[in-house]
């Protein structure tokens, strides 16, 4: 989908949704992958995701994104983790799920 289609689409991404997705992804991809501190989150009441293994996330980033140059495959693999899958399934609409991906 190109930018023009995305902007015209009903049910666009809200600032609150973007902040929520950013917090989740920052927790999963930065805080859990050998980072020496925890990044401050946008939402004051953010709780860390459960069911994401540090080594597992790091392996996907190394092998699939860096070496394999396949971010779509990495996205699918990350969505298979218990914590990510639970968060993804809690999203109410197909648009929300698409925006999260």
C-alpha cells in the first residue's frame, strides 16, 4: 500500500495507537536485545511484554534482518512469540493489526 492509499483509508492510525505500538516495539527490539538500559516509554502506564526471549529476538534480528535482509519474514517470526501474538490478537480491527505490523 502506498502513502496516498494509507492516508485516504478510513480508520487511520491515531497518535495514541502509534505511541502504544512504539512502546511495545521498543521494548521488544531494543530493551530486550543487549541494551544496557530501558528506553523511556511514551505511555506512563506501559508494562513490559511477557513471552519474548532476549536471545530469540536477537537471533531473529541477526539472522533474518541483518544477514538475510528479510524484514517481512522477521515480522512474521516476531509475531509468533507468545507476548507479541497476545498483543496482536488483542487489537480490535484489521486496520489496527495492519498498522501494528
